[in-house]
């Protein structure tokens, strides 16, 4: 008997009997994957960053120092962030392993090391997972975190609850788009993203993908997860209220003809930021893994260029180093 979506709700546009789908009907054409791989191999992509990997690390990496008590966020590389709000510590999409892969001997390798070790983390309250791809949900990292924080709460999109429990997670909160959970005085909302899910050859789109909005009494923080650009994203501030801080993905966009369905490029991230009213924002989903055709430093160079051409950009779109801290109180960087 064919697998059927146990969460299927015919009244929800992103639900199907076979799993989940995006609100905008976007799909690759047959042969697109092989065409991309062939062109990638022929061109020898991706290229090394300007000056080489050591120079990139010297410029864009630093050890994360967890200090202070005010609201703030440390970007730990790729989509991993440590967020402190009202004294609550939240960790997003933690991947501290050498590879973003189901095995240790092949798959995308880290080009920059983790900005801290698990033993350096403060007492975590919760982990937010955006979707099940290996560069966002890493089994080895999760098990190491559970060893140190056995009672940690995981917030996951629909379909990932059983997967987490089978790996020893005691407290899992599984949410559909727009569902909310009150957690230690914060309101956490799973919000739409334009992406997909797959962990094996047999489970494509059987679990949901999402972003997360973390709301305190003072501010609203949007972790966009992994998403392509779509006007549907503006429904988030329309339904939940203005976004005060946004972590927006800017990497894994080349070639655009293939990647744009599921990944924003720097130009789209800035356009979205402008539509949001130019809140405090910073780029994520770059600087660690080479998942597409652009070089490791190309997203930040593209972003710097488009921000320099944006007359009213000001300084509210901050480009952080891996490991760098951004205060959400005084809005300063360390």
C-alpha cells in the first residue's frame, strides 16, 4: 500500500495526500538535475574563494564568545544560530559535524570549522529545526546535544516528531504552518517557506519545511530557514505583525535557473528586506558548505554590491562573521 500523509488536511493548500507542497506551484523539469550536475562538472565548480580558503577564514570566521545577558544572536555559520531572548537560549538548525551527509566518508564537507563546541554552549532551552535536509538536521550533532541537554525541547515542522523521538528526544513539539506554541514566555510560530524535504530516496516531501518566528514582549525575530523568494512570504508580517529582526538566507543560489526555486540569492534577500520595511537583518546560509555553484565568498560579495547600490539601505542589514554576536537590544555587533 502506498504511503499516505497521516496529517493530510484537504482544507490546507500546502497539504497533499502524498505529503506537502509549496503554495506556489514551482517544480524542476525532467532532466534539470542531470543538466546542472553535468554543467557543474564541466566548469569545475565551485571555485575557491578569492585568496583561498585560509584567507576566507581569516576574514569571515571568529570564535564565538558567549557572554552577557541582553537579547542577542550569535551566527554560528550556515543556518545555525544561538538566539538569546528574555534569558531564553534557542539554537537553530545545529550542524557541528564535519559533513552535511548521512555518512562520514562522503558528502559536502565544512570549509570553516564550528564557531564553538557543544561544551561551550550555555544551558539551552530549545532547538528549532526548519526542515530535514542534512545541512539543517544533523543526527550526530543532535545526539551530542542530547547527551549534554537530555531534557531539551525540539520544535520541528510537521512529520519530524517520530524521527526525533526515535533518536532519544524526550520533548518534541511538532507544528504545521501558522501553528503556535507558548514556551517560557515566548511565542513560537512555524511559518511558511518555499522549499522541500528529503532525507532518503523514498521520503521526498513527506515532512514539512518551515521558518520560525520567535516573539517576546519586545520584539519579533524571524528565522526564515531555507527558502526561495516568493511574495507569499509577506503573509508572515501581515498575519503576525511587523518583523523587528530577520535572519535571511543568501547562499546556494547558483545557477539561478536551477536553484532559485528553493534558495534566495542576495538580490532577492535585499528585496524582501525592503518589503519588510528594512528591519534589522543579517544573512545566513553561506560561508560553511559548498552546496551550489557559487564560491564560498560570492554570496557576501553579491550582497555587499547590492546593498551599496541601494540608496536607502542605511546600516540595518548587517553582514556578520561566522561566530559574531549581534545585540538585539542596543543593535550593536561584537
